[in-house]
């Protein structure tokens, strides 16, 4: 029995799932609590926090292609895992000793690039290593999303006991464990021309945009995903200030969105293999238009529940369609690079711009008691994404690589 257990744990898909779950427990702490830590532990103002987050997003436009070109020259797929996890561990360690806005800003900026640089690497490893055997990708990715909730919930409780530095402790620990998890992964040699000059590898990565279908894919998915920005910035504030919902009810509504995402990935990912990736992205765009338009109307509480369930469409369907299509288009060897290009040149800048705009728009509209109308700006962005998704869908391979895909 023990040997059977150890054999199961040795499976590449299981190791990739553990790596992804560990990473997302850190991600779950970073996204909601980094601003809290910067304010409480380092005295950052709201504008300084916004500056850090915005520049971090824009910096990935440059850092993404550069790190992709570097990774393409390595002979082991784990190389970027070691690089980014090591940078994060050193960065968080340094933050224990440094003070002052400039020093903290520089370190946070480097770690932001490293943390987001790991996203496509982890996603690509999970997709690649769960293609055969157990666990299947949907279950593995659903567990990773659940780990995000575990991380945010655990850190929230630790803050109540130990204060804001619990955020630092959690993120430092996760970063160090990611090095261990990367070492536990099986070494995967990389095929292709690793001897090409760095400039040539960089040009090849950016040159992916010359493929019109790939460009349509990343900008359609990137814009649809970016429409969540106003909800992340102002969603809870609108529920609290404009609709007088309690904190517990707001928390429950947030949980429903996460449950919808996890449930979709775990229980419906296999079923969605019947459809082309382009169809999933189209569903995501339609869901975004419906969700944000309805939220702009300050719907009654009972309607908020099904609207939160649409997170399965706006996030999960779009996400799943994008990564599947990238895998189909570029294969195992080029998928990590393609995902880095997607994150750097489409997803990151779109989210950075919509996040900045969302903060300013909410501040303006909230002064007149019409904060919910800001969701219509996300409807507008979603419509652009939907148009691109429709063009992508019209170009779909009707035979495709997905056996039996009807649409």
C-alpha cells in the first residue's frame, strides 16, 4: 500500500498539481493582501500602492518577452521555475531588512515580475503533464483554484493573530517551498534550437504576433479577462455602500464566484472538450457582456447569485479556451513562450489599464452615488473582446484537433 502511494505521488501530473497548488496558495495571499502589507508594514499611501501595482503590470510588457527568450535557451523546463522562485525568495528575504519607498518599490517590482512570470510556466506544466493519466487537467486546475481560496483564507486568519507581517511570512515560505517543489519535478529536456542567439529567440517570441489567429486569441481573451477589473476594484464597495449588503453576504457572494470557477474546472472541463477552444472564449465574452451590464443596474440580491455564477463563463471558460488553443497552436515546446507572450503583451497591459481606469472611474461616479454605472465601461471592453472572439470563432478549425468537437 505504501509503495502504491509513493508510486502515485511520483506521477508527473501529481507533482505538477502539487506545484500549482503551492503556487496558488501564494497567489491567493498576494492578490488581496499585498496592498494591506504595503500600507501597514511599510507605510505606503494609496497612490503609492496603485503606482506599484500599475507599474508592475506594465513592466511585464518588457519582462515577459525577455524572460521567455531566456527560458527558450535553457535545456531543462524547470529552469524558469528555479529562476522566478529564487528571485521571489531573495526578494522577500530582503524586504525583512529594507525600509523606504524607493528600496521597497524596486524589490516589489522585481518580485511582481517573478511572480507573474511563474504563472504561464506553472500553467503550461500543469496542462502538459496532466494530458495522460491521473489527475486530469480539469481536476488539477480546479484544485489549484481552490488552493487560491485556501491561501487567502489562511492569511486572513493569520493576520488577525500575528498582524500584517503574517503576509510576509506566508509569501516568503511559499516562495522557498516553490524551489523545493521545482526540484521535485522530473527534469524535462527541451527540444529545439537552444543555441540560437538571445536576440533571435526574443524576435521569435514577439514574432508570434505575426500569426493573426494567435493575435486574435490573446487580445480577445486578454480583454475579456480584463473586464473583471471594475468588479475587483469596486464590487464589494458597491454592494456595501449602494446596496447596503452586510460584510458576510458580500463574502458569500465572492465565494460563489470562486466555487463556480472551481466547479467548472473540476466537473465540466472534460465535458467542454466537446467544444472548440474558440467556442469557450466566445461563451466567456457573452457571459461578460451579460454579467457587467446586469451589475450596472444594481440588481436585487436574489439576482446577484446567478450573476456570480457567471464567473464560470467570464473567467473559467475564457481561461480554459485560451490555454487549450495555445496548446493546440504551439505544442509542448512553445506553449510556455506563447503563454508568456499572451500574459505580457495582452493580458497584463489590458488589466493594468482597466484597473487604473476603474479606480478613477469609481471615484468619480461614487461621488454622485452612481458607482455601479462604472460596470458599463467593462461592458464596452467586453464587447470589443466579444467582437475579436467572434472573428476568432469564424476562423476556427471545424475539423480541429479535438475529436468530435461540434462547434
